[in-house]
């Protein structure tokens, strides 16, 4: 989430991609381990839950030493919970601290043994939280953290702490995906197109619940 105008459009890229390779090297203090699960939900929400999404799962920093295995392994399991396929690599061709070479093995072994349950899954969540890259840019502007990211993070953390299942719905896909849930959450979605607004109105007219900040 960055308040700058770039040529990248995540929605348009992922919509026509059969597989996604991502790089998420560390978690932020504002979110925690669940941020990796959230990434999987956001990406699959665009591509579909039958597509392959993988991401680098090695936690870096400091880069030349080894984090405690439970920390790195929990990060990997959180990604897998969001249907992210495991992928592990280490930076640099040589390390004096070689303990990191053993970190990923138990997780990869567990994933291989349970792979039949980890793909082609259908979410059962009844709450959808709406994401919009355009909102990040045009409403976030010079304070994307305060205007956009903090409200988003507050909802995600609340869902996680109270164990409330949710999916991420892209604002351009409300008309397509809102019927999968009974409640839509719009966290500071202040920039919306006419089509997005119309989709929200149809959702409510059909009996859906709406929460907006």
C-alpha cells in the first residue's frame, strides 16, 4: 500500500495471470504473522482460488544470520493458510550461520503430506472486505498510512483477534463476488467508480449487510 502513482496495476496484471510469484520478505509491526494470510486472500480474490500463488517465505533481517525456526515457520504456515504455495530461498551464496538451511524442511514436508487439502479450496467466510488500489493512490495521497492503511489494518486485526473468517474482494469485482458473502466492509473506500457504487447498492438491495467507515 503506497500513496504514489505508478505504472503497475495489480488487478490488471493478476486478472490475466495463470500463476503469481511474489516477494514478501518481512512482516510489519502493525500487522503480524496474519499479514501473509491476508496477501494470499487478496491475490486469490483477484485470480481465483484455483490458481497458483507462491511467495518467498524466508524472513530476512538481519540477512546474514538465522532467525529462530518457530518464527520463520509460523510465517510460512500463515502464508499457506492463505493458499500461498511454499517457496524458500536465502540471500548470498555463502553463510557462516548455516542453521537457516534446516528451517524450511519441516514445513515443506508437512505441505507435501497434506497437499491434497491445500489446493482448490473454496472459502466459507461470510464477510468480504473491499480492497482498492485506486483508493490507495487517489484518496491516500500524501497520507496513505493514515487515510487508507490504518483503517484497513484495524479491520484485519479485529477479524483475526476475534477469529472471524473473511475474504478480500477487489472493488472492481464487487458485482461478481459480493454474492458469496452476507456482509461487505468498506474501510475508508472514499474513491469509487459509478459501477462500484452501483454494485454496492445492488448488494444491499438484495439483503446484504454493509459496514463503511
